[in-house]
């Protein structure tokens, strides 16, 4: 992922100067720039294989449900760990988070739904169904 970002964004960030982006983004892009072409292409091949394996699930199920994060929403500006999103971003599968639950201090606890590539409408219908189940 860092290699994709580095490939797509490094020149844009460089033109904007150090103040155009966060240090975290600049560090991520620098890490991505270190990835060799061979390693990058192998990772892309692996991502396609992962997606092909996951796609089999959608022959029987409308969506995959996972936690969205490792815990409740953090207070402040942080968004929390992307740990449960990484594989869906890697494979290009559509995913969305719904704040259906609550945890410590009444803070939202997200549920993530993942759908089949190219079938965002099905994912949104499934999310709507799930939200309605929790409201009733």
C-alpha cells in the first residue's frame, strides 16, 4: 500500500513542500519509495490471489462482517488502527463501517461490512438491512 501511495503521490507532495502534508504521510511515502519494482509486482500478484479467494465467499453470502477497529472510537483527532481495513484496501474490495455498537464511555464501536468487487449496490443494501435490524 505504501508503495502504491508513493508511486501516486510522491511528486504531488514534493511540489507542495513539507507543509503540504503530515510527517506521518511523508514517512509512509518514503517507506513506499524503498520498495523495489520486483517486490511491488509480487505484492500486487498476491493481492489479486487474495481477492480471488475471498470472492468465493460472495457466492453464498452478501457480505463479510468484521470489527472496524480494535476498540471504541478514540477521542480527539486520531482515527484508530487500520488493522481490520488493510486486507480490504489491498484487495480493492468495497468496505464500509457502521457505528452500530457502543463501548466504554458510550463511544461508538464500529462494525465493518465488506462486499464483492463491483457490487457496491449489494453492499449498501446489506448495510441498510443491518442498520434496520439494529434500530428495531
